[in-house]
């Protein structure tokens, strides 16, 4: 049973527009969430994270929103650029429970069209 | 500075053989993690080291899989009697000590992975 779900396998967005990638989780013990970006033949690259004590974290063009009651988080990229085209993974851990392993979703492939 | 490095980048072996995969973490990172990623899936956790000891090996699929980190730096993932289902990309990550407190401590930085193919 998947504890972290990314229900959209792919997303296409026009350059300059906003990209919104969504992620849902089922484990209420998760208290730390991360987004990774992955290019083909490379390892995942850390993008941004958020602790469960916050509902928003921003870093340049990237903003992550967390809705704990809905067990939902989203990554916003504004404005989207062609170099953002990659697979994006949502991940979570239950640090408060002493578990530091990351549980990943299956990823969403983002294509930014010039 | 140097990131996480993994060798070899590709490994092709035959069913039943033994393989070793190596990971060099970021200098100063005391925590090291192994994951594997199958096609179309996200990475799946295998094992986590804090220093030299395996703090969490709950993700190892069976006793054919074993990992060591004898000096608290480089780690080796060992797979005995490989099976075709072991074919995947094996990823290594490192982080600062996540037990030190602070959410950002658990930002894990990944290497490029080793693609293992079992024929």
C-alpha cells in the first residue's frame, strides 16, 4: 500500500506559467517532507523541504505548501522554465518517531514547453 | 565540494553471482542510506547507517542483501546469489546526523546510482 502518492504521472506547462505538482500521503506519523528533481541517468537532486510545523516554505521560484488536515502537499514553480523539465518526486519521513528513511512517491514527469 | 559518488556506474552480472556496490558519501556526513529504484517507481529504502552501525535495516528485502560501513565513511552494499528481480538502480545518499535535531538535518543528498542488470 503506497503511503506517498503522486497521482499525476505527467504534467505539461507552458514556459513562464506556473507548474503545480501534487502529493498525498496516508501515514499520519510523517512530519517532514521533501521534493526532489531527477534528470535521466542522474540521482535525485534535493529541491526544497518542509517540516510539519509549517504550512509553507519558499525558495526562489519554488514554494511548497503543506495541508496537514488533508494530508496533502504541493510544489509550485513560478515561472516555469524549460530547464525545469524533469521527474519530480515527493518524499516523506517520520522523524518524530525516530525514522529517517524517506518514503517516495512514484514521481511526476514535468515537461515545460518553450 | 564533492558530492556522493558511487561505483561502478553500471554492473551486468549473471543470475546466481555475487556483486558489491560502493558508495562514497559527502565528507562530514555521518548518516548514509541505500535505496533502490525500479523502472517507473520511486526510490525504495533499504538501509540506514549512523556512523559505522546499521541503525535501520528494515528495508532489506531478504538475507541475500547485506551492507557494511566499517570506518563510518565508505559503504558497500553486497548482494549474494543475485536474481533477475534484483535488477534496478541502486542509489546511495548521505546527510548530516538526523538525530541532532532540526528538520533540515535530514536533507539527503543522492549519488548518481549504480545500474545493476542481472541476466
